[in-house]
C-alpha cells in the first residue's frame, strides 16, 4: 500500500499542508452548507465506514450496493454534491456507473475508490468522468479537503 500514497491525495494537492495533516482537525471539522453524498460500494463494512465518516462531518449521506442503484437514484432526480463509487461493483462496474451518471448531466464531484490502486483503473475511471481516483481507506485526510472544496 505504501507505493500508492501519492495517489491518495485528492485533487493534486500536496500532502505537506498543515490543513490536511492536523490529526485533531477531523474531530472539530464540520461543513457549513448542507452537503449531500452518495456512496456506491458493494462491501458492507466499507460502505458503512464511508457513510459514517461523511455523516460525522455533517454530510447528508445515502448509500447503495450497486451501480444500477446509484444510476436509478440520479435518474429519479436525486442530486448529490459528492458521489463515491467503488471500482469493482457487481454487474455495472464503477467507471460504467460514473459514465452513466455523467451522461445524465450530473455535475457532482465523482470520486472513484478502490482497495487496490492500479493506474489502468485510474485512467478508466477518469475517462468515464470521475474527478479523482483514490485507494481505500477513505480517511479524514482525504475527505476534509473535498468537503471544504464543496462547501465553499
């Protein structure tokens, strides 16, 4: 996992910022606006952890197990500031899910996520319309800068 650390930093930001590295920051951070997120991950534990982490910062979060369910939510008119999509979803994988969501005109920030970082997967996700691609686990160091960006 150590080799993928450079890929974990969101939006091309360097990891040297005091903003993202203050371990106590996550305990006192909360978003100012009403932000919404969708987590699409077929791993029950990962889905629960990602959802709980986002909610702990005041982000109203929904979670689904499949790409199809994520696409159906967007097609029904649901909107989200942030959509987190697991690479290896069953039936419709993460990049295909992102592609279909973008094709519906969603302007959400889309974050592709995976347990095993691979540059080919990253390129596939980004080509499908994702804004960034990271390796699990989702952590405060990754989430807080994203929430800040969306909150401004």
